[in-house]
C-alpha cells in the first residue's frame, strides 16, 4: 500500500469518526433534555439510563446516519485537498485518477461492512436492552389491537377473536375456520381463549366444534367446557409490538418472513422491506463515496462550502427517494427488493456520470 493510500484512508476514516462522534454527543444532550421528564416520572435508575439506553443507542445512531456522514467526510477532506492543490500534485506525479480512487474504495468498503454488521447483527442485540428500557420507562411498545381481530395462521385457516388482552394473555369470542377452497370443512368456537405459558398451549373455554365426517358429506357436532389445543398461532400474532423487527438479526428476520409466507399471511411485507434495506443500505455508502469524490476533486470558486452544500443536498435527496420507494413498497405494488434498490440504481448512474466528467 502506497503512502498516498494510507494518507487518504486515515483522512477519510478520521474525519468520519470525528464528525459522527461530535454529533452523537449533541444528539444525546438533546435526547436527555427531551426525555428527562419521563426518566424522573418513571424513576429510571441512572445506571439503566446510561448502560441500557444511551450506550446501546450509539450503534443505532451511527448506522442511521452513516450514509450522510460518509458523504460529508469525503466532501470535506477531498475539497480541502483540492483547494490545497494536493490532488493536482498527486495526479501530476503519474498517479491516474482511477488509481487515486483506490483508497476511497477501500475505506468505503470497510464502512459498508461495518454498516452491514451493525444493522444485521450488533444493533438487534443492543436494541433488545434499549427497547426493554424504553418500554419500561418511556413509552409502551406493546399495543393491543382494536376489536375484531382476523388472522390467517395457515393457507385456508383463519382465526377470529373479538378482543385480546396482551397483559392477561386471554381473549373473548374466539373462532377458527378451515376451508377447502370455498368450502368450510371445520370450525371451532369458544367464549374465551387463554394462553398457558407452562404448557405452551391454548385453552378454549365453553367450546363448540363442528367438522365433516370421514365421508365428507355430513357435519359432526361436539362441545365441552374446556379444551387444551395447539395451533399455529402465537400470542404475539394477536397484538402489536412496535417495530419488533428492530430486535431481529439477519437470520431471525429471514426465518420470520419464511414463517409468515408459509401461513399465507401478508404481514411479512414490512419485514421484507427491512431485510432489503439492510442489504441495500451498505452498498449506498460505496456509491455516495464515489459521488462525493467526483464532486469535490475539482478546485472551484467557493471551495468546501459549495461542495458541502451540493453534497448535503444530494444526500438528502437520496434519503427522500429511499423513503418514497419504501412507502410505495409498503402501500403499493412495488416489490420490496426493487423498492430498496431503486435509489442505489439511480445514484450509481449519477456516480458513473460524475466520475467520467471528473477532472483527470
């Protein structure tokens, strides 16, 4: 590795970590001032505030803004090199422009791998403790669904519950229906449904059942006071946990999506969007790095300020486009994989154009 490579990598990573460290301190100060009333009101222990919430908050925040600060870091130190005519000196010494990009590629790949690890493995672990703290001392992350809950637990198998209490783990007015095409082949109803944590089974009270006999021509009726049963239904399917995918690592997220698809449910869609965003996001770091180099490697009037303004505008337009494509994937018919990668495709083309036009 040449001295120039080491110099650029040190500048790149040094500027990035310095800038994001300063911002983390500022954000923590603002967050404390915003949430201090909740901490005092709910008597949150000081150790829990520092360790469970704010220390676990740091990886989440780094990954949230890693694209923006990668771009700003590249623009900042590359513009300074251009204004000090260092880039002209490097290119004049016989180093080609494409060879000049090598240390940027190495540093951006390092940050992309870091982002992938943070988003898919470390942050889900730290989010577990952070979300427990948040649920205990700040806001309830568990919310009961409105009345009349309908859930598809398998292809052709539907569950209805009038209401479900997530604290007591019981519900009222339960029914399960199984269809063969359009034909109802089985139905069980109960006045009350409760979850037994020790056995991992459901208890149905005051139940009434009807099903087709072995010939498939007549219905058989039966009833009873209490019935223990197992079905492909978890208590968490009956109430909402706000953004529970934050605690799922890459493998858990894939397994959850596969289970929901097996059920025939459409609830997996927002989880699939999250999955593809976690993959596409790190790639954006590399793309935005090269856009930043192409924009700031030319010495222009206005210097760093002009480059930073243009760079920040491009970054925010990328974030806006990412949010728009996410909305179209969630609410519309845009496939989640395409929604996550559209911003990368568009900005990769912009990056290629800017690199071709950059001074050589």
